[in-house]
């Protein structure tokens, strides 16, 4: 009987200790405020657990879904007037958007397997229309794979930002800033002297 009583006391102590020890919390997740009634933000209760969305596996998306996913990233990161324009006759623009600073962003998306790298021909086709036809302030070429050295060289000459699969995952996970921030906005045109 003494052993049973001692075991009960020890079990009670262990249970009380567990109740007094605060639980470990999951890593914090930043959640944008949601508009509540009357346009006011609705605060979350202190003990509300917010689960992060699972990472997107871009390699499993079809080309249309990939364009939609890139457009969603643009919207998530503050772009407005986001439009998916991909398909036949898109003239190289799969996603059109306006960056938070007002610059026009034109995106070409290529969902390729890891062994199919984007070549300079793809960049040249995009470079031929992104500025002249689509009036890009920022031209982005986003792929799930990688770029050949000649493609990267051509992009650098033309001011096209290359986003490979690794950069895309970092952008998607929030570990890297949106790619349009890599391009410094052009200064306003000089005013003519009086």
C-alpha cells in the first residue's frame, strides 16, 4: 500500500509539473492582417495556432499552373494588376504586374525538368518583346531548372533578371526578396534647363 501511495504521489507531482511547464511553441509565422467587419483588421486570439502553407513543388505543376503560381507570388509580395497572359500569342509575357513601387513587371515562366536548362534562344525571344512590346521596367525570366552560361550572359547584357529553381524556392519560402528588387529603379528624367 505504501508503494502504491508513493507511486500515486510521484505521478501527481509529474502531472502537476507538466501542467506548470509552458508548452513549446512552433516557430512564429507572420500572418497579414485580414480585414474584418467595417474594414477593420481582425486580431487573432493569443493562443491561436497558425499553420504555414506547405511549400509548393513547382516541378509537379503543369505550365499553366506554374504561371498561376508565379502570379500568386507576385500578388503575395505586393504587386497589383497581376495578370496571367501566358499561352499562344502571349509574345513572351506569361505574367504582367505592377510592382509596389509602380514599375511594370513582365515575367516569362518556363517549367522545365532539372536537366533541361534555359538557353540563350529562350532569353533572346523574351528579350525581343519584354521591353518593346510589353514596356517592361523589370523583366524576369523564372524557371524551375537553371540557365546556360550564354543565357545568363545575354540576360545580363539586356537587364533581364534570371530566377532559377533555387532562387524560386528561396523567393517562395520568403528566404529571398522578390526578384524585382534586384533591379534599381531608373532615376526620373532630368528636367530641361530654363
